[in-house]
C-alpha cells in the first residue's frame, strides 16, 4: 500500500473527518523522485472540538506513529474543527524546501 493511501485510511477510520487532504509534498524537497517522505495533512474533524492545537497534533502523531517510524520524514499538520474551517476557508500553502535546486 502506498504511504499516502495508508495515511488517508488511518485518518478516515479514526477521526471521521468532514474534510481531509493528504498531499505528498516530497517533490518540494531534496529527495529521490517518487518519494513519499513529506506530507501536508489538512483534517477537519468534530473530534477536535474542545482540544488545543497541541492535543490535536499529539493525536495525529500517535495515529501516524508507524509511518513516522518507517520513513515519513515530515508532517505539516493543519487541524481544524468544522467551525474553524468555515471561518478560515483553507490552510496555508507550504513553502519549498531551502535545499531544492541547490
């Protein structure tokens, strides 16, 4: 199974998100072609209600601990409640790695 698909499945099963984006951003970093090492995860879930950002990120890191131990180098986590997502209308774009093209 591809890493990206595995991440998506785990988050769907655990958090029942109303919105989920798992973006492979490895191409923006100095890694071999077709790598699955850097991801941006945007997840909107009612399960984040009443939780501070740190608790949300701990939830995500615990959920994806196997992937982090097996080669996922970076996770850019954007975690929102449905009301936060409605107010924000999206997540920030990720910058390119400083080492790309160097």
